[in-house]
């Protein structure tokens, strides 16, 4: 039985669809998407994972992020099944391993991802992290894939400010559409220089693990008295407040992962939560932004 009726689905979708970011080519993407890390690894969870992704799409979270690394292609295969028949509704993102990012390998890697996903093109293809392949070689491969229509745009992931500066100095480096990095209320290091630098250059941040990646830090976010109090004011749970904080500036695309329909609904509903200046000030006091350069957080 569905957890939502058509009226509620329409209401939530409206809130999500009203929150968009415009890429440099004037393409609008939802500020809330769906991540798929660790999905597609357990066949027993397959049906629930597919239902979760499809519900997310129905609720307006039509940007789906995956990677050839996730489950050794299992995540891409799962996403392919989830979007079968509705590919045109989805902004599809995948990522290439650094060791596959050379001009002699990137085409094959992309083709393999497309086959697993059951599509003829990606809306966005990212270099998963920086490896030994020279940036100019990777960019050349990405631009070739664009000309062939296999990808519509490309970007990077886990790049710090100096990496981004170097990237833009390379021929066609300014075609980079986004940089996907770890970012959430408990990990704000990018606010010192990377986030403002990317805003200046109109390259949006895509935040992975916007709800933190388990462990003691996630528990801290879940149990912090300030977050709990704010959640109570909004009739929400703590992670919805953490997600609402991540997208409150409308400068960041967040891609939370969920394998349960209940959590998908909670994620989508976070788009309707408007945090007041007073609430933001309280959160800044408990989880302050950095006052110096910090190493880029990576998980």
C-alpha cells in the first residue's frame, strides 16, 4: 500500500520542483536528488531500492547519481531497472574511475555504464576523484563523449580549490558543470574557500552524504538538542533539518540516499522546510563554519 495519496504526492512534488539550480548551459536541475551509494549490492533489497528510487522520481527528486564503482556496476544496473520506461523524466549522473579516465579507456567505461543503465546517454558524467591521468587527457575524452552524444555534460568529484583552479586553466576546463564533494552541517570545510570560489565561477556544488555517513557524527546530528528543538518547531525529524540546512542557500545540490520509501518521503519533504535566520544562527553556533583552510573531507 502506498504511503501517500495522489494529493500528497502532488503537494510534495510541487515543493521539490520549485527548488532548482541552473547549470552553466541554462539547464535546470532539482536541488534535491537521489544518491545510490551501497545500493544494488544485495539482491534481497532490490525491490525496495527500486521502489524507493521510483517514489523519489515521482516526488520530484529526478536527479539520480550513481557510479561504475558502486557495487561494481550493481548500482547502475539497479538504476537502469528503476528508470526503465521513464528515462526521459530523469537527470542521470554517473562517475568514471580515475584509472578509466584516460582517452583510451574513458569511452569504453562510459559505454559499459550506458549498457548497465539501459540508456544511450548520460546527462552528466563525473570524474570520481583525481588520479594519475592528466586533466587535459580526461577533459579531451569527456569532450569527445559529448560530441558523440554519449554524455550531455561533464564534471568532477572530490576536487579541492587548487584542483578546480588547475582544471579551469586547461583547455575546455571551463566546461565543467559541477564538483561533487562531501558536505553537510557537520562537515563545512568547503565554505572557507571552495564553495565561494565555485559560486564566483558559477559551478554549483553537488553534496554527497548530506545527512552524514553514519558513525558518531551522524549520531551527534540526530541527538543535538538545538537540532531537536528546531525539528520540533517544524514538525520534522533531525535529519530533515540537516537536509533543509544543506539546501537552504539554493546554491547546493544535495543527493541523499534512501532505500526505504518512508525516508524518501522525509527527504523530499525537507524541500518545504524554511529555516529562519534565528534558526540558522543557532545552527551556526553549534556547528560553526570554518575560519581557516581545512583538508577536503572524503569518505
